């Protein structure tokens, strides 16, 4: 199917999928800061497509962060390995989403640091433990993620996305009624334990203090008002349901969302490519590559959500398990 380009202000949007995703042309990232009207067009395109791709931007760490601040307040990268953990990057807003360590070497298989890489890149496409909505484990969830390529493998390492808005729309009404008022516990240490059980058998007291679980409604309104699911791999259990029953429902919903009609793959072409997505209406993961042979250096900024439901549900208001 050939999809016609869409004009949004000064931007030309080339759709990548019938329901979401577009490659965006017409932004000159050498202009810093970008004019307000361009930012407005970028946000409009983002809300329409959910995933937007900008090729060969010329951005570096500093300009990546500066552009991201034009979109809202940024999350700081937490020091999960201890308060004295040295930063990998000079900008504290940058998250490491690659497979290299502080010295730029490939992370070894037996390293505790591999947890992040594992639930972003695994040996099977769309394995359910790898499908994430960035920072859903935070009390204040994220809105946008902006991932910039610095080094890409020769083969593989694409990023796959799922259109959760359309997946929710296609559910039968009886299922929507069942999901309407449910609250989900999102836990970073749950997803890491599932992805790398030998390294993350138990989170340390310090780790738990830095990233305690968060609670968010399962069904939420997206930026365009359309209802969507807020779920993915950090979802540990459903409040008020027996663990096994809740996890079965989470698995059922994830399997529904990752059907081929709801997914697309974005191929990274060159360092400087930027992919920008909305975590409230999409899920994502990286596809396999030779992660012990090739480097994949990807750096992400994360924009906090500022919607009425950004802060989730206060745990004290929830019924006990």
C-alpha cells in the first residue's frame, strides 16, 4: 500500500504504516533553538503519528538535550548503581540505551549492567518481556522519548513499535468494559528480573529506594483524546486481582498489541538518525543484532508527561492485595 504524504505546517510527513508512524522532512536541526512554529508542527505531527523519524539530524549530545527541552521538562538519568556512580555522559538528561560501558567497550554477558540492554534487545522479536513504554515505573510517567543513534550495527538492531491506540480500539466492547477501572503496578526491578534473572534475582535496598513501584490506570486517554492502554514489560501485576490472573491478562493484552497489523520496524540508517515516540500511545523494543560483536550506541532523552494523569495513582488509595 502506497501512503500519501501529509503536510503539517512546514513539515512533510511520509507515513510508515496505515495507522501510525511517519518519517518527517523539513526540519533544519542546525537552527538552534528551533522556532516556536516548527516546534508546534513537530508536536502536532507527533500526536498524529505517535512515532516520528528524523534522518541525519546532525545532533550531538548537547543539541539533542537542548532540542528535547523545547518539548518539555526532562527526566534525569538515575544513579541506579549507587550515589557515587560516575555518569557515562556529561549531560545528566541522557539515558544509555546501547550495549557499551563507560569506556565504550561492549558490555559482557555476565555483567549486571546488561539488564538494560536485555530488555531493550533480546534474541526473539517481540518477546513479551522486552516490550516497553519508557519510565512507566516512575510515579510521574514519561510523555516522549527521543532516541539518537551514535553508532549502529551493520545488521539488525532496528526498533520495533506497536500502535497501542489502534490495538485498544479494536478490542471488543466487553473487554474494554473489563479493563476500564483497572490499575497496574509498574516495577523496573520486575522487568529486569524477568529479563536477566541471574543478575537481578533481588533488587538491593538502594535500588528499591531509587525506583519503587508506581501505579497507573490501565486505560488512559492519549494526547488526541483517544483511549489507549498503558501497560508493557514493566507491568508486574493488576491491583485487586490474584497475581496469576492479573499476569495472564497482561500477557493477553500484550499479545494482542503486538500483532502484525499494529507494528512497524524503523531501520537506523546512519549515526544522527533520531526517532521520537510517545510512550503513552506506543510500545517499543529493539530487534536482535550481534550484541557481543558489534556496538550499538544509542542515547535517549525522556520528556515528562504533563497531562492530568501523569502522576498515576497514589498507592495509599488502593485496595490491599
